[in-house]
C-alpha cells in the first residue's frame, strides 16, 4: 500500500488512549489526503480533456488557432471584473475554450475558404453553436457549459442564432463570450481581410451595445481596454 503521509510522535507524553486517538486521526487524515489526490487527478484529467477538445478544432480551422486562447483570456478577464466566483470563472473558462467546438462538424472547405462566404455557406457556419452543444451536452460536467456554447451567437434583440433568444433568455456567460468572440474576430486577420484596430472594434461594440451585445458586458470590457491599452 502506498504511503502518503507519516505522523511522528516525539517524546513520552502520550498514553495509550491518546496514541489510539491520534492513530484514528491519522487514518482519517490519510483518507482525506488520498481523496484530495484523487480529486486533483480527476480534475487534471478533465482539464486535459477540455484542452484536447479545444485543440481538435484548431487542426481543422487554421483561423481558430490562437483565437480560442484570446477569447478565453478576454472572457475570464470580463468575468473577473464582474466579480465572478471561482466556480463561475472555471465554467466560463471552459465554455470559452470550447465555444467553437461545433466547427468540427463544418466542412473544412468552408472554414478555410480564402474569400468571403456565400449566404449558403454562412448558413452552414451558423450551425456550429448547436453542433457544439450536441457534442458536449451529455457530459455531466459540461451540461451547463453546453448551454453557454449554444448561446454565444445569440443577440440581445433576438436576431441571433441558433434560437433567436432575447436579452434575459441568454445566459450572462454566453453574453460575455459573445463580446470576447466578436472583439477578437474583428481584430484578427482573415484570408480575405486585415483585422481592425482595437479602437475601431471598440467603436463597433459601442455602436451595437443594447442590440447585438449586452450593454453592461460591453461597458466592463471597454473600461478595461481604456485602463490597460488607452485605445479608446
């Protein structure tokens, strides 16, 4: 049996009953330490699985490489500014990392097309939030997260996809990812266009808050950009 801790009693200050009691405590402590190690191993395996899923789409979609990391960073940053607790931060971090996982089900010829998409091709791209939801919804640890993935292209005014949800029907986590995703998409180079400047993208967020994007989320994000980059 593996030894995970040693309890040493120094001196002759303990009688038999105290030694027995300490022995009981040490057994309980050993079980607690073993459970903690098991939890750590399981949690690490879960995080590694999420990383594999996130990396899988990068192999298929060249644009996504780096995009996932930036969207995750922006989303966590916004959530921290909004005083999310640790569990909420963990959930949004995973959701942001997996927000484009549904693109695995989209043809590579569309994902990597070196020109603007046709309307029909864009309709196919618009299926990726629902496909992402279907991929992860049956994993118990990702049940709530799958909803955020499905909703990250919904709009406050109800003109988003895939379900046309409005304002309060959309989770706050999805609203955060939507802003982070849009900002990175606008500021990143694509085969058919060069990325916008941060100030241009920030202005578009401002112009569309309350219609496409959640007003509070936009304000929090732009306040951060003003403080850290002095770009707007």
